[in-house]
C-alpha cells in the first residue's frame, strides 16, 4: 500500500500514522501538521487583523500549509518548550524565542484561541493495518486502534493545560473534558476481494476501511445544504474511461439493507463518506471480501460525466450497478452520498422483483399486546417522519414500543405464504431537525453527526 501523506486544509486535518505514535505532549509540536495548523491560525488572525499578531514582532506570518512561515515555526518550537517549562525558563534557555514570551498573559490568551481554532477543524486519524481473520472475531485487533485515539485526545488536552499553566502560573480549578483529538478515525487495510475483471481491476489496490471510530458529537460544515437535480442513467460504464489514483481514494464497504456495497470516495470528501457509518452498517471481514452488489464513486472525474453530476450504470454482464457522483463543490452535501446509494439499492431491488418505496415503516406494539406494522409513503416533505414522531409523542400512553424498520427508503415483497414483508436499508437516520420534537436533537446529541 502506498503511503498516504497527511493533509491540512482550511477546514480539516488528516494525520496518517504508520509507525510509532506520539507518547509525550511535546512531540505533538514536532510534526509538520502542527506547524500547518498554526499557520492556518495565523492566516485567520491576519485576515481579522487581530491584536494577537503584535506578540510576533517582526516575524513574517506569510505562509500556507504545508510550508509554514517563520512565525509558525517559531510558535511550534515555543509551544514544545512551554509544555515542559515555565515562561521564565524559556526566556533563559531559548533566547531565539524569548521575545515571544515577553507577555505571558497575552500569549496565554492567544493559546486559548489557537486551541479553539484546532477544535473547530474536522480532525481525521488514519491507521494502516494488515488484513487478518481476527479483525471481527478478536477484540485484540480493535484495542490498539481505540487506545491510540484515546491517547491522542489525552495528549492534546495535556499539552494545552501544561502550556497554560506555564504561562499563567497556576492550574485550572475547573476542567472541561472536551474532545480534543480526532473527530473520526479509520483503520485501513489492503485486502483481497472478489473484484470483477476489466475496468474494475484498477480498484484492487484502493485501501479499504475496516474499522471506524467517531467521537460524537461531530459537527461538519459542508459547502451545500440541499441536493438538486436528477440521477441519470448512463448507457456506458463510466469506469471504462477513468483512472482512479489509489493514493487519493478509499473504499468504505457497507451493507445497504442486505446488499453489499463498496463506496469509493476521494479523500477530499472524507467527512461526507465517513458519516455513512452512522447510517449504514460497516461490512464485516468476510462480507467485505465478497463480490459486491453495487459500487458508488464519490468524487468521480467530472469531465467524464457530460451534463450529469450524479448518474448510474447497470452492468448487465456482471449483474452489478455502478453509481457516480462528479467531483464538484456543488455535491459537498451528505444527501449526495445517501440518495444515490439508495437509488442503486432501488434499482437492484426492482431487478430482483421487489418494490422499493420512499417512505417510513414502523412496527408498533400497543400496551394491550396488539402488534401491527404501518407503512407511510409520500414525496419528500409530505410529513412521513413527522407522522411517526406524532405517534411517538401523542400516543405515548397507548404505545409500549415502536421499532423503525425504515425511515426513508425500504422495499416490500410478498412471501410464499402471501404475507407482505418490509425490508429496511439504514441503521441510523439523517433527518431535518425541524421535522421533530424540539427536544429530540438534545436527547440524541451525544450520538450525532
């Protein structure tokens, strides 16, 4: 697997870890990502014409990640020292950065603002693992991944607190255990899966997500807040004319209901793609190796799609449905991940003789023991989710339990006994909060993206 570089953009930081992880707070500031974040912070201060810039004297703040300015490099060195020693000692032992700590109180205020700047980032941590059969059966394969995330979170908070102590001269009396490490982490592996021949061969070397960790609540700020247009059907396989660089793409294996999907996404759209694990089940070790029923490509070369931002192709020869979303700022919205994926699900269900439905289904149990299922079908905005919410809120004294089978897209079929069966697609929800009871968002906040 080719080593993937880390990345610092205007809204995200990606740290790719292949070797030993940081064990001491001072090591955090020795990475180029730290200098990149500091540079981004300085760019923000310069844009706002902040008074904090006076602390830097004549040091140039002109730069951009990954090429930091002299000011960013000096601050990174200063912070690595302040983790271990008071400001007075820094002035004696490090005369090159001594002018920066001439006013420790003002510098402490700047550090506080830098800490907030860091926590506003989308923060990703990516580990490379080796595929093995124990990933799903043994917790030992998961614990190092979990602990490394916990350790990074603790190290960042420790670095912040020690720096503030050495600048202010006292420890805080109120501690806030805010998330300070990675928002989302991925364990990626190079695994062998049943890849179809032909144009699909190029996908074999794309690393696959095997484990994901989310530190909720996660707040993301996409460039768009609505989905537009239709999902067109293509007459030719878009992969026949495309080359996807494995170093720029990841594969997220998911289960959409009972269907096996491989969701390929360009790294730029990591926040949207990783959010899918809150909506669909991440495939297990064996399932990820099996032949997929559908493939999605998010961030596909836009010039190969003509007039269509979103499209799909039915590969009759391989009994496979392929969906593509073109690379563009216009598709920077989670709905472009969810709806095209569910459209592929619907196409496959129709090919298998099921009826896909856009609606909501719930199994309702009354307190007298009566059970029945309700399916509500309608266009977007017709009130499907609101109706289920009304059942939950207004009929609470009669209902003992409600099990949501699907809340957006599902399928119906009739079994051999003549019974109608409903199948869901999602394990979570992507909802507009204005649909629901005002308190709902707060009760679910600790699990939300």
